[in-house]
């Protein structure tokens, strides 16, 4: 009997030890700490975000301390109930009373674990940052900014510190600026063909590494323009012999030829336009072109820039669209020249443009060559001014053999006539680029 009692007491003791051990060792992993941003500068617009996680018994206490100039201040201290797995806290340096300059944050987190005689598991980490609440200073270097509606222009400026964003904002449009080896910034931007002149108020905007933003205006002069119109008859023959065979692949569920045309003219056109905007943000940071841009040799102009077109079928108006390039026609399958030096960023079928080549000339400037019968270059290839890149044709949404030529700035269509004009180019672009190297 005594042996059984002793054995029972032993097993009871062992069980108690195991239970206590299980309780004490249930969670021996300390909390994890992550901060955003991981390093760099902080400001009122870009505060410190601290995320703490504990996958075990949960967070118990969190304390955040800041040290500046040898003085430490507790900015945050809070207790949490058991099973609190995730905590996200934000430290605003301005509200915390921190000064400009370097600062070290120490984050201490304790969980509800029974390890260390009930004191819990502890994590303590330090992070170094720079407090910066001063926006960058902008100095405009280019003296004159003249814009034709539908045209382009350039601004040159400097910024007092490193920035993560720089460019020109125009209502809901943004045109990126490109930092040059001299440290100066260059931004090409447009006076959109469809913008009310009273709404054209461009602003140079910069955002530094701490999120501080500075905006400044520029002096400018504008020349409003009125663009031509045209009326295009959409025949049944065109629908059956052009639209159906060439575009059915894009909308296989659409069997009515007229409905298919409208989807192509509206939906596919809009999709292509979005792709051009995306490509416009992937331009090279330096100018690749030199001098005036070339036009197609001995070509007539059957379609002009920003021409508002009314489409008519069987006497009924069916659609309205704007032609945002220049059509150039000479002879069938005429060789097409690269308007200037650059890098091929597209050389393939491209929706309404058919076989299409797009050349990036740097600084957001690109040219597009549409409706080609043949493409003679490949994506990624570098081309020189005047190099043959293909032949004219009638692919895509074209009624006859010609070249559709576009000039784009950050994906926005501009009037090619300016880039063919040596005087305009010198006064508005080349002279400003000369400021960059001074």
C-alpha cells in the first residue's frame, strides 16, 4: 500500500512538473518588431510605423523611446490584454516634439509568456533615422515657356536636396522630371489639345525622401488653337472586308460588324492609349535625339493632328473620336525612317495602329509609326536618325496605305509639326537643354 502511495505521489509530482514546465515553456519565442520605413528620413507626412507581432500568448507591453543629442524620452508606453497577436503603432515626429536631425528609436516589447519566472519574453531593437520636416527648395532656371495648344515645352530646374519625386503637375496629369549628371532636372510636358486654356496652370512639384512636398509655378505664355474636323463614311464593305477579318480576334463574342467596329474604335482605342501612357513612364533619363525630327519623304498629309472625326454609317452618326497624330501618304509600301535616334520599345502588332514601331528618345519623348506593312527592327534595338524601320501599309484601323505618325510626351499626344520645325525646337527645347550642362 505504501509503495502504491509513493508511486502515486511520484507520478503526481512528475505530472505537476510537466504541467508547470508546459506552462512555463508554452511560449519561449520573443515578439517580432518591424518598422516602416526601414531607415532614412521621417517627417509629419512620413511618420514611423511600428508593427509588433507575437504568435504565442500575445503581446503584454510595448515601449518606444527616442534619443536625441544624448537625451532620451519615452514617446509611447502601453499594456495589452493576453492573446493580442498584432499591434501597429504610429509615431509622428512633430507631435512627439522631436527636432530636426538624427534620432534613435528603441522599441521594447514583452509578451504574456511565463518564461523568465513570469516576466515574459522580451525583444529590444534600436533604429536610426533622420528627422526632416523642411520641404525642398526649387529654383527654375529656364526663363521662357511658350506653349501652343496641343504642343510641348520644357522646364529646367534645380532642387536643394535629394528627392524621390520631381516633375510637372497639370490638373490630374503628371510629367516626370529627369535628373541629369549636372544635378539639374529636366521635364518635358504638354499643353493638352483638349484642355481649356484657363485650366493650363503647370506647377513644378518635388517630394523629398521624408515625404515633404514643395510646389512652385513658372512663367508661361500660351497660344490657344482650334483644330480641324472631318467626316468619315464607314461603309458596309469596310466593315465586312476590313473590320471583321482584322479585329474579330480582339472581340470574339461580337458578331455584328458595326458593333465590332464601335468596340474597336472605342474600347480598343482606349486600351491602346493606356498602354502608351504606361510606356511613356518608362523612358530613358537622358536625351537620345539630336536636332530636328525627320518627316516622311515626299508625303502628303491626308489626316492632321487633333482632327475631330465624326463617323457615319448609312447616313447615321455612329461615333466621334479624335485623330491624335498625322497621317503621311506617298507610295504604297514606302520606306519609313526613324524620325530621330533612340531605342525601340515596341515593334509588333498594336491594336488600332496595326503593325507598329515605337521609339523612345529619352526624357519621356517617344515617336510612334503605325499601319506598317513590314517592320524592320526589333524591340531593344538602338536606331539612328533616318534609319529605315519598316514600310508603310494599311494594317490596323486604316482605310488605305499610309503612315500614322505620333509624337508623345509621357504618353500624351502632341503635335508633330513642332518637332519638324528647327526654329521651334531650338527656342523651346535645345536652348533649355543647353542650360543643363552649364
